[in-house]
C-alpha cells in the first residue's frame, strides 16, 4: 500500500524568501514521486518527478526536490519565492505493480506575501 | 492545441439528473484516468483505463460509469446525481502504466466543475 503525507496544510512565506514544502511517503515498492502545482481554478501541472535516477531533481520555475530514502521524504524547495508561486501543491507517489494508483497527498497551500 | 481536454468546463444541474463529462487526449497515451477533487482540494482516483480496458476501479458508486470508445477518449457518465457529487472532476492521461519509464507522467485536463442543486 502507498500513502503520502504533506505535513503542512498551509505555508506562508514572504516574496524573495525560501520555500520548503514537506512530503513524506510510504510505499511497498521502490516508488516514483512527483510534485504537481494547481493554481486557483486551474488544472494540475507537473513541477518535477523522481523515477530512480538522480536523487536531487530539478523542475520548472526554479523548484527542486530531493529524494531521501532513509527519511522516506521528498521535500520541495525553492530558493526565492515569487508572487506567482502562490498555489496548491500536491505530492504524489506511485509504486510498481500493474494497475498501481497514483496516490495524491492532501495538498499544501502556499501563500506568498509581498 | 490542448493535450487533454474536457467538456463541459462547468456543469450545473438538478439532483436526480443524468449527466456526462467528456475527455479527450491527443498525446497518443495508452492510459486515461478520472479523479474527483472535493471542496478541500483532496484528489482521489476514480477510474483508470489502459487501452480501453478498465484497470482501476476505486470504491465509487455504480451511478458512475466510465466509457472508453477508443484509447483517446474516456467519458464519465453519472446517473441520478446527488448533492455529494458536487466537485471538480479531472481527467488525466499517461503513456505507461505497467512499467517504470520516464513517460509515466500524468497530464491533466483543466477540470469540470460540477454543481448539483
């Protein structure tokens, strides 16, 4: 079975300061991990993904995430927040049996203050 | 030139009605999905089809019936709509479901906002 925990339902940062959105996962199999972003009233867009290659993954818009197997974590970071980063962020895990679901975390709402 | 499209974008209807939401992808993907996003933004998978074959069917009332006429389309039909069906429904597609590849990324449609009155 797989599960995803996003430790913060809401994170608020000032523009220009670092962003840290936390994600912990549980998976019976070596997982693939994803971060998606959803802007208000929009669909979901892939930010980045880990699929067993480099453990530090770079994504779009300056975001990156590090896969840490020992900590079962896949935290999302950005050095400097921009107002346009305000959105809902979802961490997603997928294991490797046929028909395995993509399991979404509950989401973290990021607010960016001027 | 939208990769995954859904129609309609908004759907307002009365309790008890039957409605359909259409989804089409032009990415050549083999697998398509339906997700429900509730008012708290929680996303849950409902169905997944691979090459027109149902492979995931989560605990969803049988009032919901997916139909895949070909691998580029996965429509969602809902009978006897209830107030609790109000949500945003997202369609998605991905290339691979059986093996781990770099192409397993899901691509999402813009969503259909369903409101049942």
